[in-house]
């Protein structure tokens, strides 16, 4: 485990121990805007620093496809590029390298091995602890797992959340007791045959009346991730539980 650093506490004359976690996250803006506040709220003993996606500068956005949110092999390539830069610019600062990505129905152990294998080729981070975490198949599975604290309580879905839940279960076979198992791997697309986030959007459209708000990955996913109870999610999502238990222990052991 890395060496904890003493930094001044803004609200106190005393110094306190802070665990610094560098986060290399896949996905797009919805995942970024939801995942990082979730980490900060759930694991206050750690300070999470975003390394990827690389923050976009003001001005025209690049036209290159995939230049912002990446996943799978593209994320691995980005980590290989950005991690050595961070290690050179901020040596001896990081206690944990956290890689997080949507699993998209891929095999978790295979993906974990691929990522660790590539990171291990960077000698400067040999002594830094590493953890690979996944949202399976997508981060919206956490919202599904704690439906009562997410969709059910949101004013945009009031009065139709029960119909949305029924439609997801009956028409899309979404397993509410094990949402990480939704869909199956499509070898040609290298992702799930069906997207959980798209099913959630479709449920809100199907059950919508005039002027009803449809589920938005960009708007609702970040908002609802702040409302979920991790204790509820970990009961239904084994990969989430693995991430939750690891960070819970790591961020408390300063």
C-alpha cells in the first residue's frame, strides 16, 4: 500500500492523513459526472483524482471519434498513454490506481487480466497498489438495483415508475434481483446484444404520457447515482460489491 500524505485540513489547525486515488475511468460524460460524486460521497477517507477521461478544455470539441469517453481496449491504450505522464509529473503522490469501466457483457476476469498486464509494463508504478473495477453491464445496473431510492423517488417518473419496472421485466427480461446479468456478449460488436441504458430509456418512452420526461443518460444517470444506497446495490450486484468492499477497506485503513 502507498505512503499516506499529511495535508492541512481546511477546517482545522491539525493535519490529517489523506489517501490519494488516481482514477482511470472509461465511459462518457454521464459516467464521469455520476461516478466521481458517488466515490467522494461513499468513500470520504480517500481523495479521488480524475486522470481519464482527460478533461476537455473550453472551446470547440474535437471531431475525433472516441476522443473523450473510451472503453475496453481503447481505455487500456489511453491508460498506457496517460499513466506515465502522471507518474512523471507527480511522483510519489498516488496510493492507489483505480481503473473503472463498463464491462459490456465481457468476461470480468479476462478484462481485469488484460488491464493489469498492460499496467504492469510501466515500471514506475510497480510499487503502487492497483484495483480494477467494473460496472456490469453498465453503470445503470446500480440504478436498477436500488430502484426504490433512484427511479421510484425521482419526480420525473412519479406515477409511472411501477409501469416502467413492469415493462423492463416483462419486455426486456431485466432481472431486478441481479441486474449485472442482463443481456449477453455479442462477439461481432464486442459488447452486449442489448444495452441496459437503452432499455431504461425505452421504458420511460413506452410508459410516457404527453409532456412526460424520458429517461436521459446524460441527465438522470449522474443524478440518480448520487441517490442510491450502496448497501442495497451490493446485495444484488457482485461486481459492485467487490469494488465497494475493496474501497471501503482501503479508504478506512489510513
